[in-house]
């Protein structure tokens, strides 16, 4: 089983001196909240405050000067983070009771709380406890922190179930999908509140339809438009190119076949092809048709200078080719006496 390990930054250690300072600064709050004071809340539901990660927030605080406020305490998730002691004779004394946020926390002249460079740990419940001589009032806030949307993308998948319609599957996504709402619009009208959309489009319809994906969260929004006509035309053009290539190959093949057939027909018509085959047949048969003939010279009264033995009768070899009907003298072992006298 795969496990994902997440590195969590540990809180910075708080020194003993800071702890003692925080204790002394919190003592006025303890004395101001005596048992005779009553606490009331300005409203039944907290004020929702949405902010982006890394930005700043201000919690507004409104009260009348006639209320004779003695102190104001700001709390985060029940823990004191700042204490303000009011005195008519001198300027208010402001104490930051949370040492981890002292560089990011400040109080305005109207005693509103400001927090800069927000982190995800800053989210939660914030309360302002306004203490008077006779009572205590709570103002409650609920801070929610979100990441701004980035890298909105639309993935398209196109199918051609038939030669008529073009089916397009659209999927919308962002980098941080938490707490994100997706919706699809066309001509300003919302069609679907989901990330996935399937549309069937007829290429014969000449109207241009553009679908827009909108991603939203409480602190940001992003949109991406997709023209369906251009997507389907690209697919149709690709299919047309493939069909054109196939037809070109088929036509070229047919042309080659027709040219070969015409060439063979012309050869047969002129007789060249028949003569070629006939000549080849006769040439293959000629080497086996050699005729050998023995010729004996006739007895004449001519003096024979060189006597011949009975076994030395002259022999003449002649090679006859049937297709030329001519005899060629190849070799004569002994010349005839008649040949010499003549």
C-alpha cells in the first residue's frame, strides 16, 4: 500500500521569557472579566470572511464611544492573540499575546484586527471580546482561506459514431481542485454544473457554437472557451486527407494496370510477341539437331601422292541449323585428293 508523507513545519519554540511576558499581559484580561460581568454576542451567526492564501484580512470592529469600553481582546479558536487596554486619559495600550504572529498581526486605530501573509493555519474562528464596566460583548468571525485558481485546462476527446454527427467529450480541470465549482455555459446560459460535458454536433450545421468552462471558488474564478466547429472541422479534414490518399493510391494502381494491359495488347497485335516466343522456342531446340556425315572420296585416275591407310578414310563433320537451312563446314580431318587436284 502506497503512503504519502507530508512534511509539516513544526511551530517555532516559545522561550520562557516570551511565556512570562504573555502571562503578565494577560492578567488585565483576567481582572476585567470578573464574575459580575455578563457576556453577550452581537449576532447569532458569525460573519463569514473569505480570503486568498498569502493575502491579508481585516476584521472590522464597531462600537460606540459612549459604551465606556475598558478593554478589547481578540481570540483565535478560543486563544488570545492580542489585548487592548483603553484609558480615557492616555493612548490605548496594545499587547500581542501570540508571539508566533507578532510580525503579521496589527491593530488599527478603530481597534480592528489586521492579519497579513495568511497561511492555512490562520483559518478558523475569530472573536472580539469588548469589555465595559458592566458587561462584555462578543463579535464573531469565521475566516476561510482558499488558494487562487490556476492553470485551467479543457481536455477534448472527439468521436465520429456516424458520418453525420461529431461527438465531443469535454473535461475541465484546474491545478487546485479543492472547493471548486465547475459549470459550462453557452451564449451566457448555464448548461451543466459539472466538470464533464458531452456534446453532439452536426457538421452540416453552419452555426458556430462556443462552450465555456467556468471554474470558481470563493476567492477567484477562471474560464476557458472551446469552439466546437473548429474541433470537428479538424477531425473531418484529417479524415478527408486519409480518404484522398487512399483514392490516389487506388487510381494510380488502376492506371498502371491499364498501361500494362494496353502495352501487351499492342505487342500481340503487331506479332512481335508471337515471334519472340517462337524464336525462343527454336533457339532452345537447335543445339540438339547437329548432323554428322561421313564422306568417302570417289576413285579417280589422279595420282595420289600420299598413300592412305584403310583406316584413315577422310571424315567431314557438318553442323546443320534447321532454322537457317544452311550447312557450315566445321572440321576436316584429312583433305581429299580430289580437293587438291581441283
